[in-house]
């Protein structure tokens, strides 16, 4: 990402007839210093204006509002008038109100400019549960987007997004309990419907993978004596999730739960049990940036759908479509 420029904001809201915006900014700065020092001479010095300019700014403000901003009497400390105090209160409220908006824009502007800067690509960090289609997405993103994928569990990824540690969190929700309930609970725990949204990635077919010739055709067959069933294994140190299909194909187990695409690749028997819908979650504000726009364009491109269609049991017909958070929470009920 290009770093030769910085994004800085400042507010200047006070203006009117006889009081240009820059002079209004100087007037507010002068009032802040005057409230602290009680001396116009000292306040002018701290505000970086001449004593004469300070008097002029106070006069301009008084004429604009029809009332004095400062109470100045010989032999007494200068004090802000009730109107002067109220002006500073309003200024503080403006600063607080704009602060969050400015911070969001400061984060978005570099990404919005990235695709126009020479030799740079917008960058996104995706914390996601393992999926075969992620490799296809990464390959297509390469020319226009630097997509960094970190393999993590769904709950960890959503927590990272909530903390601001990544740009996107990828997770899947099945149309069958109890794993669907756990994923939906993680969405409700970490995401805010006012701040976050979902992007459809792919759907995939999950089921029972079995060794050919094992005569395992359903869950009830797993109860037969001598059947070796393998559960989903823990991730390795580099984050990769070992394949259940690989274990069955190697003879270390007779059956396990996995994807149709994995079963087909290893020429194993497959019994469908559930359809899983894979989502990306992100902040709504990030959708205005060049990076997210590049990702959405890639997801909606026919080339992505064509690549995913080669993965048995996968579908990308809804890829890139924005959805509210309850699309994940109600996926089970709608299926």
C-alpha cells in the first residue's frame, strides 16, 4: 500500500457575515485559550495570533451574534460570557461527532486511492475457516487485489473482525444442527447488525465419506462393530486443516464427515447429509473502499463461478451478494 501521503482532517464550522470560516476557527481557538488563562494577551500568544487580531476576532463574533463572547472589565480576569461558554460546548460536540466519521474516512481513503496509484494493489486480510474455493478466489484476485488469507476457526475469525484485526471473516453455516447453531451463535456474539454485513461466498455439500466397499451408506452404519470413524482433526501449526478424506483414503479410518469435493478427489463413497452456506462478514463502512469493491467484482465474475463449478458439490450462483446478518442466523430455518 502506498504510504507517501497521509490523511488529516480538521473542522471549521463557525462562519457568517463578516466572519470567514478560517477566522471563525481562530476565534474558537482564542476562546479556548482565554477560558484557561483569563488574559486576552496570553490567550492571543497561545493561539498564535496578534493582540490586535484577537480583539478583531472577538469584535467580529460579537457583531455576528449580537452579544459579547467575553466579559472583560478593568482590573479583573477576562471571562467567557454565557454565549462564549455555549459556543465552546457546541464546538466540543462537533469535534466528538465528527471524530468517528473522520477516523472511518482516514482508514478508507488510502484503499479508495490504491487502484489509481502506480505499482500498488488494495489489500484485504481475511480470517476464514478452511475451504477449497478460497484458493480459486485468491488466484483470481491476484491481478487486482492483495488478498491475505489466515485460516482460523469461525469463532476466532469473527472475534478478530469485531476487534478490527482483519477486514473479513469467513465462516460456514450448515442447514442441520448442532453445528449450525454454534455458527449462528458466534455471529450473534461478535457482530453488530448496525455495523456489519454478510457477503455470500459459496454453498457446498457436506456428508459422510466412506471407504469404497465398506458398505457404509448412512449414519446408522457407523454403529456397526469394527467401524473406524474419524472426527474432524485439529489444525496443524501452519493453520491447515487436515482432510478427513485423506485419512479415509490412506486406510486410517473407514468413514468420516467431509465435503463431496474431497470425496470425489480421492475416489471415495459419499452420502450427502447437509448443505453448508459459506459467508464473508465485513464492516458496512468498508464496502465503500476499493479493496472490497475489487473483491465483490471478482466474486461476481463468471470466471469465479466457472472455477467453483469444477468442485463437486459446490455452487457460486449467489457469490458476491450482500445480505444482512440474519441470513446466517435463519439459514437453518429456511432450508
